[in-house]
């Protein structure tokens, strides 16, 4: 069975990110093809850019023990989903830093994005797709964008994300794409290890 990590990409005290994270976990509970574990950036408490050299120059190693603990956790997963807030047309610094706080552990693994806010975090997701490619990840095409109307309605406790059929369908498509890519890339990674 595949194993995916759900990165909660905001560390704000009153973050909305917990709502889509809980919704994704509930939807994933019905799946038999993967498990979904939470990777909360609050708990990871990653340092910001305190390494003397880029990890590419050190074979992916980090000096900071928190970064190494983060790397060790990531190594167990076949793919990732990140909840994405948009701050000033980009992703949160905490989420970008989480991607920068590992190197080899991301390679040749798929990633999917669930954005929320006035534009569904579309601009932040676009940037994260480019970042993922730089890390040799495979960003999947399907994404969930929780735009202004559901964002406000859910925030005001008038509705829940599961009340929106199109969001549920987008979630299913995201899961299906992530499973396909994770299966293909896992098999390819195994083959490369045998050949190498």
C-alpha cells in the first residue's frame, strides 16, 4: 500500500489549513490504495536557512537535527499533498522552507496541492509547482482550489467542505492522480536501485 504525507502548510495560530487537512483525512479514510499521515509544520519547527552550504553540495545532508528529523520522516513516503495558503501572491514562508529543508527525500516522488483563499491559492500553487520541479518531484495536474465563496462559508461555519460536490470530485481526482504517479514512480525508483 502506498503511503502519503499530508503537509499542513501554515503555522498561524488560527489557521484555516486545519479544515482542508481534516477534510482530506476523512476522504482518505475510505481509500484502500494508500494511507495518509499528517506532517504538521508547527510540530516540525524547522529552522530557516541556517545551513553553511546548500544540501546539493553535501549529498543531501543537513547539519541541523530538526532538518535531519524532517528528512527522515519524508523518506518513508511515496508522495505528498500540501495544503496551500496564499500570502502576497505566493506560498507561506513555512511551506517554502519545508521544501528547502530536505533534498534527496523529495526526488522522483509526486506532490499534489490543496489551496484555499480568494483565488484558491492559484498563484501560490503555480510557484510551488516550479519549486517541486526544481526538487525533481512530479507535481500532479489535479488540484483542489477552495475559492472565495466556500472559503468564507466554511470559515463562518455556514457550510463544510464536504457540502461542495465539485470539491469532493476534485479531491477524488487528486487522490487518483497521486496514486497513479506514486505507483509508477515507486516502481521506477526500485528498478533504478537494482540497476545502479
